C-alpha cells in the first residue's frame, strides 16, 4: 500500500511539473518571485467554430488573467522587461485555422491589470520562418523597441523593422 501511495504521489508531482513547464516562467508583477503564465482555450473546435478565446492565466492568482480573441490557443513568450518598469512583459502569438497572417500581442502589467505595451504587430508565417521576432529592446535607444512586422507591398510580403518609443 505504501508503494502504491508513493507511486501516486510521484506521478501527480511529475504531472504538475510537466504542466508548469508548458507555461512560461517570468516575474510578471515585479515582486521578484517567478510565476508561470499558461493558456486555456474557451469554446473552440478544430475548425475554429465557437467563441474561440484563449485565456492567459498565471500561477500567482493575484495576477489577473486576460483574454485574447479570436484565438485557438497559441504561443506565450516572456519578453523580459521591455519598458524598464521592473516587470517581465508577455507576448502572445495566437493560433488560428486560416491564413498565415496573425497579430503578435505585447502586454505589460500595470496598476489596473494587463494593458497593451504596443499595438498588435502584424506578422506573416514567412516572418517567423525567417526567424524575425516581432519585438525586442532597441540596444541603441533607451525607452525604444524595435518592431518587426510583415506588410503587403508591391505584390509581395515584406518584412520591415522600425524603432518605436514606448516610454
């Protein structure tokens, strides 16, 4: 019996660890304690029928979750501290059933909860295939980020980058 209980306890502990590893670790509220961000889909099937919302939750229940819609899950990114406020910012690339065009969302945690740090960044799958990440700190200008976006220009998809002030 002891062996069975130990097995169940070990299995449950490993399952919890695996679930946490699916999330993205970061200090999203600036309290110097790491928490996990993870996603859960609301009412969306494989054909993208239904409500199709993705809720981003946090292991620290004091951090309010927020919703991205339309979205059939997606990928979370810890963007580190883009705006120098002492908190990690979060990025989300939604999954959808059609098209290669998807916005990349960038959020920062403020006094009233999660708020966009920049407008959604238009990206095409070719940008991701070329490993052109949508946002990073501008190493030459304090308070600026470099936004890399996909645009339709001259009958083709172009990937352009520009430095944008955020503070």
